[in-house]
């Protein structure tokens, strides 16, 4: 039986070595070069911006706008639905898949981190890490300075308040905020008035 590659281990949510594996290093270098190019494009060059993101991401559907600077690790693990918007300074560490639904709005300075490292310093220093997929549903608004941790799913029609650290799954149709992020209340008909 052939040994699994580090990339295969990553897709299977196993510990893998991202620091010293040539395939992953090369893929990150390619991705960083595209991010570099993207972040230096004039804002008026809408066509070039769109083309670069389509080259970088695993999947795009319909319209999207991503304000620079934008940084990710691999790009091919990111999928966005229609009408996706990310404000400035969005950072996506996509060692594993990260899938956004339709009509997702992301405020400035947000981080979506699929990746983490062992707590044991020796294993961490050896370059080991893990990556668990993140999923963000349809019609989700993520406030400024939010961090979403590995393995989290956020349901449809939910609002994550500014400054939250989302450590666990958040259901559909709620306002949630805080560190750690907790459900505060449901979004109700009364909310249509504002
Ligand atoms: C896509 C873009 O670029 S968007 C631009 C960037 N904008 C943002 O990031 C704004 C994000 N908005 C928020 O975080 C908002 O506070 C929301 C949407 C969560 C507000 O939700 P609401 O239900 O209207 O909350 P409301 O303002 O009535 O506050 C209720 C209580 O929660 C507190 N609160 C509100 N938001 C937060 C938060 N993010 N973190 C901690 N506490 C909060 C309030 O202080 C208030 O506390 P109190 O009852 O002790 O007075």
C-alpha cells in the first residue's frame, strides 16, 4: 500500500506536515503569488480582479466582490456562492475546504482558520498541523474582526456580531456574538422593521 501524501492527510482531517512538504510548499507559493498580484491591482480593474479570483478559488458562482488585501493559503479549497462580499483584510487559511453559501457578507478584518497545530510543542515544532472544514450558510452576515475556528459550521440567515470568536457551530436564523461566540437571540419578524 502506498503511503498517503501530506495533502491527502490534510483532506482526511489527519495531522499532516505542511511546513516541510514540497507539494504543499509549492502550492502555497503559487497561491501567495496570485494573492500578491490581486492585492496590487488597481480597484478599477474589475475584470482582472474577477479573473484572478476565479483562477485562485476552487469554485465561484455568479457575482462576487473581494476587497484587497485578501490572503489565503491554497485557494483551491475555497468555494463561494452567488453574491459573495468580503471587505478588506479577509484572511482564509484553507488547509481544508471552506464553503460559503449565497449572499454572504463579511466585514473587515475577519479570519476563517481551518488550520490548527498540536498543543504539544515538540509535535508542533516538527511542522505538524490539522485542518478541519468550515461551512458558512446562505444569507450570513459576519461582523468586523470575527475569527472562525477550524471545523465550525454557521447556519443560514445568521448574523455573527463584531469581535466574535466562533469556536462551535452556530445554528440558522440567529444573532450570535461574543468570545466565545454564543447565540443571543433568534431573528424574528420584528427585525423586518429595521
Ligand atoms: C459587510 C460589512 O462590511 S459590515 C460593516 C462592519 N460592521 C460591523 O461589523 C457591525 C456588526 N454589528 C454588530 O456586531 C451588531 O452589534 C449586531 C448586528 C450584532 C447588533 O445586533 P442587535 O441585536 O441589534 O444588538 P443591539 O445593538 O441591540 O445590542 C444588544 C446588546 O448586545 C451588545 N452587543 C451588540 N453587539 C455586540 C457584539 N458584537 N459583541 C458584544 N456585545 C454586543 C450591546 O452592547 C447590547 O448590550 P446591552 O443589552 O448590555 O446594552
